[in-house]
C-alpha cells in the first residue's frame, strides 16, 4: 500500500467558468497519471488528507461495472415509496417534479465531475475527492475569507457525506429486518392464490431488533470487501434480483388500471414537502459519483455512462411512481410491496428486493468508510493497518445497527398495513386493527 502525505494548498486564483465548461476531458484517475508526469511522479504527487486509495490496474473497473454500480447505488428502498410520493404531489405534478429533479441531479453530477477534472488538470493531480473539490473551489474564490477558510468546506462536505451515507445504511437495516419479519410472520397464511383478498393473521415471531442482529455479522463480512471491482459482482447479483422483483411489480400494477380521472392532478401543497423528501431520498447515488469515476479504467467514458444510467433511473422512478399510484389510488401504502396480494409469488418480491438491498449496503458504506477509515489507519504502525481497518469498518456497521435500535422503530409501518393487502378492486379487509408494529 502506498502512503502519501497532504501537500500544502495551491495559491488562490479565480477560476474561469467558461474555461471549465469548454475544457477537454483529461484522463486522470486513481490508476493513471497526468501526461506531464512520469508514473512515479504522478503517484508521489497524489495527495488527499482524507483519501485511502489503492493503486493498480487490478483495482480498476470497466465501463459496464461502473454502470452496474451507478444503477445499484440509485435503486434502493426509496424507489418503493415513490407511488406514495406521487400521491402527495398529484398524478400530474408528481411525474413532472420527478423529471425536473432527475434533470437537476444529472446536471449537478456533471458539474461535480467537471470541477474534479478541472482541478486534476490544473494541479497535475491524479485524483481529487469531494472534499478536495470543494476546498480547491473555495481557494479559487475572489473572497479572501473563503480562501482562508477553505479547509472548512472540506470538513463540512465530508461530515454530510458521512451522515447521509450512513443514514442510508441505517434504513437498509430496518428494511431487511422488517421485510423478513413480515414474510415469516405471514408464512402460515400465505397461499398460492394471488386473487384472494382475505385478512392475514400474523403469527408473532421475535422482535425486529433481533432480526437486525441476525443480519449484523453478514453485513460486517460484506463491508470487509474494499475493492469496487469485486463489489461489482455483488452489485450485478443485486441488480438482477431487484430487476426480477420490479418486473413482477410492474406485471401486477399494469393490469386493469382504474379510471385515473378521479385522481387529483395536483395535490395539496401541504403534502408536497412529503413528496419532496421521499423523492430526494430516492436519488441516493450522488455520493458514489466521484468514487466510481476515479476507479474506472477509462474515465473518459464516465460522462456517457452517467447520462445513460441516470436516464434509465429517472424513467424507472417516474414510471413506477405513476403506475403505482394509478393502480392503487388513495389506498397506496408507504411501500408498494405492502399493496401486493399475500401469495408466495408476491411475497418473493420482498425477499428478492431485500437480497438486492443487502448487497447495496456495501456500496453505500464505501463512501463514509473511505473518509473515516484512513483517519485511524494513518495513526497506527504499518503492521497494524489491516487490523485497524477491519475493526473500524466493524464498528461503523455496528453503529448503523445500534442507532436504529436505540432510536426505536422509526420506519416501521403500522402492522395493519401488511395484514390487509389491497387489490385493484379497492376492497378493504374486515377486522383490520390499528395495532402498531414493534
């Protein structure tokens, strides 16, 4: 492993916006050097106080592996809540808002990558991360105050990246625990008949917190994988399982869609913030943009991969959100899987999607680990680095589990929502109670 030290910040200068827009793409990645340097100079000039990068062609990813990671990092638990989000915005306002948010997200991702390329070229660096990009951007500001406090920009960005990405990991813990709990408790009443609309009597099992503890050791082993190239195999498996589950969901919601004229085109503005929060949560992959680009064998292909991948993701968001709301209307639940019939075919949707979320955990965990782990590894002797690396990763996974358990079942929906799956007919199950789940 190559260890480097942070170089002093370069002298402040005003960055030309037009130059940044017109600048040609330069092939600078974590595995390559700038054309003005020798390979050894390129590695020695690589500097980042918060990075923990490994060099070598074997660690680089192909364009296909990068696309798989990009799709996987944006398709998570937030996707299943988009039909309810569309309900909170309206059948017209919801899809239009999702389209605008998708365009803005892609635009911001593109600006981020261009800024990173600009500073790589300007400073002859092989790689800059989020913190570097913000810090160098502030140092090029005409404001002397911003230039003098540029390092705070780095710390703020790193802090919010850690909070955001570990927050996603906390949600994944809850999603895994609750979905398996629901499937197991409803197993005795689950049949092969997907057309019945009977009340499901759940068989109580262990608390959801115990399910989280069951997944804990497996997730710890998963985050020990520190190579994006290796993780691409798991991302591919996750994408396949989630693709199958989404095909099954689409197959159900496109059948006998009710008359949409009864649905409001624009919902109350009081519920629009709920839509906005759910939609923002769905676009959860922006934290992976620079790490993915920097690990590519041929980073020149990344802009095309970004635009193609985000176009697919935005189309998926809009179609599932709109069709889900059209199918279930006012009866749509917090997760569209809760509206599916209680038969083994559609119960398998929960299991397949949970399988995909399990492997997505490692991908979302990658960003905060690359910020936090080097802080501790750089302070121990070289022969202890691996042990400290794995220990810190283990503690971070335990933290995402314990935070959710200490805060209570914040994301657990009322148990009656899974006792009475609602079919397109809109019939309600008799005897459903308002008992909260634990």
